[in-house]
């Protein structure tokens, strides 16, 4: 800290103010201090114990949507790890809005969290570089960071989707639909890539009317499903890109007078009790959260090496809906 | 603030430190300041704007379980209201542990939240009195506060359960089971009271083997359900006390070779797609959250009157499982 103060030409108290996001520092001075920090590689986690003596450690979790059931077990796992380390978990959600993600992440930094676990909504995280340089531990989960080098813990969206679609192909389907989230979301793009790879592996050209990406609200998903399920050559199977899509497509299929196969990405509660049971590509949300949080605390302990991307496998669970044969041509 | 400082015999800065939970105040001084605050009815929300100029407003939400789907829409609604008021939402969960609830609520106060929305795990909230006296706005939701006078926004657990059980009675059932959460949880006790009231209204004496309260983990709930569904005089209908219980009882019923009626408290996703559909007493989790958060911001605006208890109605949704007739006696 003394070196930072000397290099920036300010007092120790000013460095402390900048690091702890306290008021009373002009933008110009803050810039000088941040440059000195960046130049010297000053890590807040080394000094944080002293600077923030007496405070409870805390970590922030930036979620996408507090109401999406996929994030429930993930949040709980992050909180459990935080608790094992005596830290408080503070979280909030971006509602899939990159500006809101940035605002929330920086507000958490201003409140002096020791680290951040982020499910990113945006694809440019350079805004976090000063915070990371100042020692805020950072791990991305579910989706990777954009334009910065940072730890990420992901599910194998590509491989999982490829396996799920290959399972439908193996069951005799050739006209297979894909309904997913907006393509700028990393997981949605990866799952679409998995769909295309499985179709290509099977030598099936993809009719672009079988592919629909967009917001996952029930209205949009319902229209997409109804469209690819109607007409002279409807799809005989659907691969759904996440649990929000699956739930709506299940409702559409329940209204049809013919069986249509379904494999969904993400497990869903009660999916085993429906008839047929819902075949899914399950990811382990709790393990994602736990792995990300443990990685974060390793960073805080100064034990982390270079940023890494950890990819967790998915698991195909056959329950009936994905094993339905193609309906005979009409 | 001047009056508080004068009464406590300290400087203004010391009062500010105590109110903002900053270090550098001895316990004895802090006690004197808090006493002066209590005696004078000093409200932090009056002075907070000045004391904390330049900070983002924030409110804390103390949940019971981040992974319970009931709390997803509730949390999101609180966050939406916070956002409408330009405030950040910080939350964490108590895991149904009163000590952890207290630790979390006080940690949020130490981080200078402007208000707290609490789903309480404990039944003694006197620990919050100094914070409330110092101006931290406080609203309890889903369950009321214990041993203090505070705003609470609740669902009509008693009336909802009574209606649901009366619906089963009207369908011809007399041997009706009740499986609920631990009796020290307010909602669980109220729903049991509703069950007993409906049975009494119908002149049906309750066999205590039909009633089972305890943790909602699948193992305990499964054993309770299997027990009341076996023997020479099994129940012909079950009322489940919350969505966690309902999900497990649905699995038990799916394995039976006879129809058993079910009405569950809380709606559950995909409950409409099961056969039969799941009849529920639905509460509006989003409205609970929104009402509580709006009440909190009214307190912060100084517009709230004396503490109130607001009770929101529930809604019986008939989908089939609650309309099954009693199986003929064996």
C-alpha cells in the first residue's frame, strides 16, 4: 500500500478510500491510484484483512433471475460454501440486462464484497478489470466472461445438447425442432451448436423452420412450438434449450392429438411424474454453484493459479418422452 | 441527532458512528447512544439521507430457503419494487435456523441497509428493536414477527387450509390426513388449525394418526404418507401443508393402486399437467413480496402509520386430484 501511495503521490488514507470505495476522492486522484495499483499488481486480498478488520467477509452473487428454479440450488450451494468460510452472501439479479448486471456488480464492489460470483447477462466484462486488479476475487458461473480473462465454471452445454439430439436421432427421428433462448446468451448458442452437430453427424440437413431462438416467455415459445408442429411436414421431436422452454412446450404437446418426442435441457421438478416422464439432459446446478464458490475462496486465500475454465458434464435421463417413436407420416 | 448527542454526552460524529455501525465506539458509549436514541425516538430514516449521502439505498431480504420455489417469485417481486425505488436488494437465507436469521439480519444492518424484509425462522425478534428504533424500516412477510410489534404481510393460511379441507369433506371424505411442516413455524401451525376447524365444522373427530408435522424432507414426508395410507382404515384424502410436502406426497400416491384425493397448499409448477391435475390452495407469492416491499418503502418515506398485519386471501384451484371420490372401503 505504501508503494501504491508513493507511486500515486497520495497518502495512505487516500489509497484506502479508493480501495474501499469511500467518498472524498476526486476522479482524477482515483484514476492515479488505480493506475498505481494496476502497475504494482497490488492485491486487495493481501491487505483486505487489515483494511477491513472487524468486518464480516462477504461475497456477492449476481444472478440472472431470482425466480428461475435452475438458480435456486445454485444460489443455495454458493451460500453454503460462503457460510463454511464464515462469509455472508449478498445477491441480486440482472434480469438478463447487461447494464443492470454491471450496475449490480459495481454496487456490490462499492459495498466492499471480497469476491463476486457472476452469472453474466452481458458479453463485455472489461468494466470489472479495475475491481479485479484491486483484488476482488471473481468467478463466472453458468456462462463465461466476455473480453476479460477470468475463472469460469460451466456445464457442457454443447456436449449435452449434442447427446440429447443424438438420442432422438437414434430413436428414428429426422425432423427435430430446437427451441432455445436468445442466441447472444452463451448457453443458448452452445446448445444450438450441439443440436447442429448432432444433426450433421447423422447426415440430416437442418430445415431452418425447425430452429427457433428468442425470449423464453410462454407466448413466444408457444408460438414457436405450434409453428414447427403444424403444416404438412411437422417435426416429430423437439429439443428444448432450457427448463423455461420445456415447461411451455410440455403444455403445447399435452394439447396435441399425436405423440411428439421431447428431450429438454435441464431437469424439471415433477418431470418424472408426467406421462410420459420427461427425458432430460440434466446439469448439476448445485455442483456448479459449489465449484464456483470454492474456486472463489481459493482465489481469496491466494491459492488460485491462472484463470481456468472448468466444464462439468451433463447427464441424459431417459424417462419416456425422449423415447417416443416418430408418428407415422400423415 | 444533536439531542441524541447531548443526551448521551457524546459528539455528533459518535452518534453517526453508532447509527451507521462504524468502528471506533466502545460498547459502553454505544449503549448510551442507543438508549438516548430509544428515549428520544430518533428515526434514522429522517437523517439517513444526510448521513449517507452518495450511497445507493439498499434493502435486505432475509429468506428461509433460496432453493424453495415459493420464494423465487416473492424475491423477484421485492427486487422489482426495490428497483422502482432506485434501491439495491441484498439477500440471504436462514435455512430455517433462528440463530442464522438473527446473524444475517444484524449483518445486513451492520452493512447499513435502509430496511429489512424478513421471512422469519425464529419467534423472538426483540434483537431487532435497537435497529428498528434507530430507523431501520422492517416488514415481516409470510410469517409474523415474534414478541415485537412490526408490520407483517401474510397469506391467509388458516382460511386457505380450512377451505381446502372443507372441499375434501364436501367431496365425501371423512378420513382426511394432514401432513405439514414443523409446528413452530407459524404457517404450519395456522394451516393445521384450518384443518382442525374444517373437520370440526363437519363434525368429524380427528384421529391423531391422520396428522403428521415435521421437517419437509422427502424421507420424513414419505414415511408419514405411507403410514396414514396403510393399515385397515387408511385415509382417503390428504391435505398437504406446503409445496415441498405436496411434491413428495404426489410421488407416494403415484405408486398406489387406488385413487387418493389430494389438495395441496401452494401452487406447484406442472401441477396442471399431471393426471389428475393437482388441486391446490394457491397463495400469490409475488403479491406477498410486492406488498411487503411497498410497505417498507412507505416506512422509509415516513408515510407509514402504526404497524399493521395485512392478510392476503388464498384461492382454491380445482384440477382433479381434490375432486376424487373416496375409494370404497376394503
